[in-house]
C-alpha cells in the first residue's frame, strides 16, 4: 500500500490539471468557494458585470461666478447659480462616495475569487482566461476547454474503478476514499442528464 495510485486526479488536492480531473475538480472547487462565503460563490454562478470606476465630480469654480463689473441683478443671478452648482456638487459627491464603495467592494471580491481560481488551477492552464474576465467568464472558459462529455466522464470513471487496487493506494483509508469519489462520479454521469457547472457549483 506504499505505492502511488495512477489515479492522480483523485490524489491531488483540487488543482485543475486539465480534462483528466476537471469533473472532480469542479466539485471540489465548490467546497473551497463555500468556505469563502456565498458572495464569492455567486460570482462564479451569476454573470455579474464589472462596475466601471466612478469619476469624481468636479467642484464648481468660484472664479466662474465672479460678480465684479456686473449689475446688482446679474451679480445676484451668479450668486444663485453658484449656490445651485454647489448643491448639485454636494449631491454628486455623496453619490460618488457610494458608487466608489460599491466599486471597491466588488473589486475586492473579484480579486478574492480570481485569486482562488488561480490558486487551484495549474499555472500552465491559467492562460485559458484573461485577467480582465469576470470570475463567471473565467469558469466558463475553463469549462469549454477542459470539461469532458458525460459519456466520456462516465467511461473514465468506470476505467478508474476497474484499475483501482489497494496496492496502488497510500492507505486503506485512501483506498475507500477513492472508491467513494469514483462512485459519486459514476452516479452523476450514469444517466442522460449531466449537471451543468452552475448546478455543480
């Protein structure tokens, strides 16, 4: 039982290595996301668009409302206009602050989600997606590139079950754990309905 099993896709933590372990990886990656909170998980399920960075409004320039060399009526009109612009700016700056908070909150959550995906993806596969993609777009591109059909996944799981031996495993516990994982994969792919990645996540 000191040998290493050929079923490396069940032995690795949850690092995506390609087609060979995608179906196992996507299920395990869900557990990682759940441990980080539903907000991070939702980013991979829903196609939340990236917010644009808010532009800080420009404060009114008092020089634009100078009153010298104007009639009293014109001067009063400029003072009123400056007051109106100042009030508009006050409202705009409050809106800007709220929008900036939302933007920063999303950027932090996006960064966390993208970091997790990069951490659990083999470096050689990270060029499958762009750093500018949203987490949802990233997971979709990985799915397109590495997810096998239900039939192929089922056949591979059956082959893995047939080739699994106690001798190839690190321990008795490892042996039974791998049986449980392979049985789950067989169960999920043994009918005509194959779960989408969103359902899996």
